[in-house]
């Protein structure tokens, strides 16, 4: 049996996030006024009847769309249990009205909320995440009538058959019955039964013979078409066509999304183009300054290079002279000269010693010379010199 089993609020009706509201059994709503009992009941009722005008909201209060979907990343996710697993129905606001998308997967938090615990800003971002995880999903359902036809198995498209709660051509009384039950404060068993009976009897089921006449027209042709469809080759082709149709629909959805992203990127680029042009002008001006500075540095480098070349030529000339002198010195046996030159101090010290020795000897000689001069003074008388020798010594 298929039934609504869970509701998830994301940035909806003053609820930042809530994924623990399960409806898969007997549920009692208990709490003081203002805790959100009516908020939850209206969200449940909207799942079944998809009618913002029949939710018991007073005209002076905020309407359903603005109250439950105040932001671009406001979502209500309905999880529906089936005999083959579960699927989700995503409701969100687009073009100031509530839209739907059917998702062939149980609810997973990462489909709608990023790693920073922030809900994705647009439903198209949710679609991109579903593509990333390989989850199948339907196109956006923009009208409430189409949503109700899908939910109650009255859709003409076979791709939506797996998302129905039941199959009923005359389903209009079902949401009306649920509405009458949820919007009445008197909920004893007898009253509920009377409400259901009265709701089911409000409109008589009318049989339109003209529609049956239209269906019976060309019956044999349609019967042949059915027999043709029963053939294995035809059914194989039909499955291939269905698969190609689904792939085409998915590609068309991707194309629409890419077009939207391209338009958004174009508008964004168009809005920031003046800033980039201004930045380009500044960059061009800076580039011109750098080019002029580069030219100046190149000129300075060229001048320095010329000066270095001149200095290098002088050094090469001096080097040639040095090489010539080196050969000349080698011819003059410069090594021996250098060795002799290295002994200059030694010879100088020796010269000083000899001069000092000469001075001492000279001073001694002068003393002896002076002594003997005083002894050998000539005796003179009337200009005649007398000398007497005694004991081989001259005396005066």
C-alpha cells in the first residue's frame, strides 16, 4: 500500500531544518498554541489537494506560498512509501507559485544540503546533484491539476505511473474528503464517517456517452494496433522508443538548464564588463609604464655594457703588456733577482752591523791616533827641529 510516510522542512515556515516528522503510523500532534501543529497539518493537506485556497488559512494571514517558501532555498519534501521502496516529491517556489518535482529515490539529506549544512540556493542546483548521484527525476510540474493527476494515477504520461498513490479517474472527492476531515475540529469516529460519506456523495458520478462514443469509434483499427503492439518486435521497439523518449526529455531538461546557466553567466559577465574594462585600461597603462621602464633599463644596460667593454679592452691591453713583461723578466732570470731581492733586509742588517763595527773601530783608532799625536809632538827651536833617540824610541 502506498502512503505518505514522512515530511521534511528545509527553510520552510520558520523551520530551518526538520526531517524527523514520520507519518507511517498513528500520529498524535500535541503542543501549546504556536508550536506548529497547524503548520504541519496544512502541509499534509496541501500534499493531497494541491490547492492553496482551501487550506483553512484566513485572508488576513500570510498566504501559503509566502509563508512556507519565503526563500529561494525553501523546500518541503514529501517521502512516499510504496511496495517497491520509496520516492520523494519536492515542492518549491518558482515564479511566485508552488511547483513540484518527482524524485525516484528515498529522501537523502545530501540531495538538498551541502557539506556546510546550507540548503542549495535553487532547485536547478538540486537537479545537478541528482544527476551527480545518478538519481532519476521528473520534469518540473507547474500546475496543480497535473500534480493531482499524477498523484492519483490519472496522468496520460506513462513515466509518471510509478509516482501515483492510487489509480482513480474520479479522484476529485478524495482530496475534498481529506480536506473536510483535517479542517474540522470535531474529529470523533462518527463525525469522520459522516464527513467521508457526505464528501463522496457531494458530486454524482456522471457518465459522458459522447466520450465513450469517441473511444468506440475506429475500434477495429485500435484493436489491430493493440494486436500489433502485442508482438515481440513491436514491444521491443516501443521500449526502445520509450527509453529514447526519456533520454530525450532528460537531455532537453539539461539543455534548458544549460541555457539558463548560460543566460545567467552572460548577464553576470555583462554586469561586470565595465569593471573589467576599467581594470583593463589600468592594466594597459601599467603595461605602458613597464615598457618605458624596460626601455630605460635596456638603455642603461647598453651604456654600462659599452663602458665595461671599454674597460675590458684596457684590461686586455694591460694584460698583453703584462705578458710581454713576463717574458722579459723570464729572459732576465727574474727568479734569481727576486731571490736576491728577498735577502735585501738581511744584507741591509748586515751592512748596518758592519757600519757599526767600522764606527767602533774608527773611534778606537781615533783615540789611539789622538794619544800618539799628543806623544809625538815635534820640538821646535828657532825653527830647527831637535830629536833624540833613546832606547829605539824618540823623545822630545
